C-alpha cells in the first residue's frame, strides 16, 4: 500500500521558495509570477516528500518536466511489475530438443471430380 501524499501548506511552500532564494530549480532564473513546487525525484517513484526533494519551478517548466516524469513513472512501475501487464514471452520452447510437429495435409473432400463418378 502506498503512503498518502500530504497536502502542501502555504507556510511550507513559502519556506521552500525562500530556501531556494526564489530561483527556479529547472532553469535557475528568478521567479516573479506564479510557480509550482516540484519534486526532484517524482513522488510516485520515491515517496519522498521532504523539503530536500522539493524546489520551486516556473509553471511552464514544471509542465514539461511532468510530461517526462509520467514516462519515467510508467517505466519504473513496469520494471517493478506493478502494472499487471508483466507477461512473459516464450522465446525458447519448453522442450527445445523435441522435433517440431509435422504438418498434416488438409483432409480431402468427398466430392467427385468432374467427369468421374463418385464411389459409393
């Protein structure tokens, strides 16, 4: 069972902003308008919501990083086998030294050929 993600208080948000001196953690430029608090390592992978894993980021940059994070999270879940799609493909036969089955011809139909009477 994964832990419940705590909500971000205004005080904590301001503390993280001040700790980074108002600089964006993605581009390093000064943040003047709206900003988001971003995880260095996505929360869905690390479950780390400590201040050391958080930094302020411009909204545009945050959206781009989140797009990549979604791919990284999916890959981490796939590797951990949490998606329910961990199918094993058999590339080697279970008995590799057995001869392959011979192909049987299609059964013949009981119709007579044109010009020949059918046997009864």
